[in-house]
């Protein structure tokens, strides 16, 4: 019964990612547990639990690490959480099922994918209100923002494409076809390339962001949901494979695969490129993986149904 219930949420598979911080804490959304666990990455223990409600899945951490933004797929709202005090400061209503979420580099705006309408919403954090809406492709999932904040990229799952949106005008300026059913979308630190995890074609598409064209494809395991980048390599969380796959960013060739927990979902790399953290949805744990040796260096238990879809790492003072 539990597994069947979790599978029902699989269509809400992931995210997006950009600009990870050196990790001291991981904020892990737990869809079944209706909350969020704060995982101390030095002790490998849960330091706090925050009740969120509404089946939380997506998360975006502000670049200064002070605020976490969480999407609740059934509650149709975004929670604004003070990362240090663990207090929910606000809940912002969204008129559709919110999934992917990303934060503007300044922290002034968040961008939220509405899965069914389909739309992407620009939310003013201070005003706690939607200030602009843009139409995108079918079933928007992952969201990412370029390092300079000028462009937003959305994975349009059911259109097998990504939408590129100008952040200032909030208009879609391009659509690029990628692999089958892209969910997670990642922009590299240079703002040059976009990587999509293609769930049904079991691969990663690489798009030149400025030329707005597909320039390559890399292998992945079975049903990849998220892409992380670390130390010259790309990594995918392979949900049906129970693995994290790695490929070389220059050659786009496979460099290995490591077994992790059951149904890996969220995935993020530390900024030093040494460690990749993967959130395992069905086995309720988080694995740390050495990015070069592809060895598991830690296994950490969290709450029920963890997703960690988005940027979930936080550097503490």
C-alpha cells in the first residue's frame, strides 16, 4: 500500500538546481511526513523537524542560506521558512499544484512551476504575492535560474522540451526540444549550459543556453529525475535503477554508477565538488557520495517519503 501511494506521486518528480552551497545542513522535504527534516551533515543526524503540511516536495534555498522556500503539492502553497530559527514566516497561495521552485540570486523573487495549468509564477518575497505569470509547456516540473538572474529555465515534461523565460519581462523567449519527459533542469555555474534529466529516454540533454539549441546527450540510469554537477562530472538520480550515474562533462561519456537507496530523487552537489548528496524517496535516507571515487561515504536516516527536489543544502554560520 505504501509503495503504491508513493508511486502515485511519482508524476511530481523533480527539479532543478543551481548554485549549491558548501553543505553543513540539508533541508529535506518529506512528502509522506508532511514536513521537512533538517539534517546535520557533520553528525549525520536529524537536528530538527518542521511541520509544513500539504505534501511538500520542492525546495529552494536562498544563496545566503537564510531562507528555505518549500512547495506543497496538495496544499497549493509555498512556505517561507527561516532556516536558522526553523520558523515558518509565511505561506503564499499558488493557484495550481506547485512543484519546481527556484530563487532569484538577489533573493527578491521566487519562481514556481504550476504543474497542471501550466504556468510559472513570479512571486515577490517581500510582498508575499504573485506579481507575474508566464505560460510554459505541458506539465512544468523543474525550474532553474541563470547565475546572473536574467533567464529562467523550466522543464516542460509532457512537451519533451524546456522553456526559456526572460526574468525581467517575464515572457517566454524560446523553446528547445530535449529528451523524453524532462523533469530536473540544471544550469551550470557559467550560465552556459542547461542539463535536463529525461525520465523516459534514460538520458541527459545538454542545451547551449545562449544559442538556445540542443548540443549533446549523455547516458543515465533507469528513469533519471535530477542532474547535479560536480568537479567536471554530471550526476543523475536514477529512480528505477536505485543508482546515481556519472558522466564526463566534456566527453559526455559514462564514468560509472553507484548503488544508493531505494528510488533516489533529489540530488545536489557541494560547492567544492567533492560530495554529491542523494535523497532516497522509498528508503527514507540520504546518501553522501564521493564525486571522484563514486563511493558512498555516509548514509543518513530522515523522515517518511523524502524528496529534496531542488536546492536543499545550507552553509551554517
